[in-house]
């Protein structure tokens, strides 16, 4: 029963993702302003800013993962007395 429920949930999620329509989340005036050359510069700067802000969480996760793997390997080497 659980496996069947899991498959049903997965199928509903897959169908909802595959049939989603793109959303236009801005008003007509905002869209017109962003289509101008100055707006294109603003869009490019906004995208660069998003990538810059995403760098810190990814770097901190990578540092924690690196330290966890290093500590796990050191524990494995010290405990084996074969």
C-alpha cells in the first residue's frame, strides 16, 4: 500500500511539473521597461547579483562537507590496527 501511494504521489508531482505553464509575474509597464536596453542591463546585473549571493551558502556547505569527510577519513585511518 505504501509503495503504491508513493508512486501515486510521484506521478501527480511529475504531471503537475510537466504541465505547468510559464507565469508572467510582472505588469505590462514593468515588462516594457525591462525590454529596453537600460532594462537589459538591469536584468544582467540582477542575475549577476543572484549568482554572487548564492556563492556564500554553497561555499559554506562545501567547507562543512570537506571538513566532515576529512574528519571521517581520519577516524577510519586511526581505528584500523590490521
